[in-house]
C-alpha cells in the first residue's frame, strides 16, 4: 500500500491533470475564440464592416452597411467555410489535432497519477516516468496550438478567408481587427497544469529518494566492531 504522503502527492498531480483535461474540453467545446471586425468595400465609394465570431468548429457573422451583401450571414461550419486546402485550413486542422493529442496526454497522465495514489507501480513506466512523458507531451501540443492559432489568424488571415467564402460576392475585405476570446486563453492554464503535475511528482520523488538515502546511511556509517555483533 502507498504511504499517505504518496497518496496525497499523486492525488495533487491527478488534480492538476484533471484541470488540464477540463480546460482542453472547454476549449474544444466553446465558440468564443475570435471576434473579427473586417472592413468591406465594394464598387461604390463607401465602406461597411463584417463581424465574425467563431470557435474551432462553428461560427456566426453579421454585417453593417457592407455593399453587395443582401441578407444576413448564416451560421457556418469553420472547416466547410475554408473550401480550399490551403495554409489556413491545414493550420486550423493542425490546431485541432494538437489539442486532441494534448487532451490524450493529459488523460494518460491523470490515469497514471490516480493509479499511483492507490497502488505501487512506482518503478515502472506507470510511475513518475509515465507522468513526466505524458504531461510533457500534453504541454508541448497545447503550446503548439497556442502558437499555430495566432499564426493562422494574424499571418494567414483566417477570418478574411472565411468571411470571403461566406459572403460569396465581389467585395474587398481588409483592415481586420481580431479580438481573442476567452476560449483561446483557456489554453494557457491548461498548459501550466501539466508542469504543475510534473513538479508535484518530482518533489515527491526527490523527497522519497532523500528519505531512503538517509535510512541507509546509519548502516553504512556504523563502526565495523558494531556491525560484527
């Protein structure tokens, strides 16, 4: 049976991993990733705006005084609105894939820490090594998602491409102003939950190693005449 200290420490690690799991699920499920305001200009000498609000999978939009657009912008599927498999669509798919892999890593790390709280597979790959690997993999993929989404939005103009495909008319879109929503920022605490789990398990491993070393030291340092009896 594991000691109380081991149970408490690994439960703390599993709590950190569960925080990462909850955050990633919220990131995937919510739609408040980006709110984009795009300037639109038609053949006439006046401008309007197109507003898009979307997540990883779904979005919605509206327009104000945008020329050549007759009706409202209907709710849309993000991947379907990116018709051509160009940089924007490939990067968006990579963001989703990285988040799913990050979620898988956090789930594996959660299972290992929870298992160690009540069992003793400490020296195997189901011990601290498994936590280090799984949590590190999760953190790396979440970090990739954070960077890739910003690159896709700011460099490859993801919002403009989606708006152009949704409008479907000859309108010049420019001057995009992107406001990042809370769904995106949830990836930051999801990222930090993984190193927290690693630190908790490492602290336990270090304390356990120190204690075992100190327990062996009296025998090693004892005089030879004492050891003979």
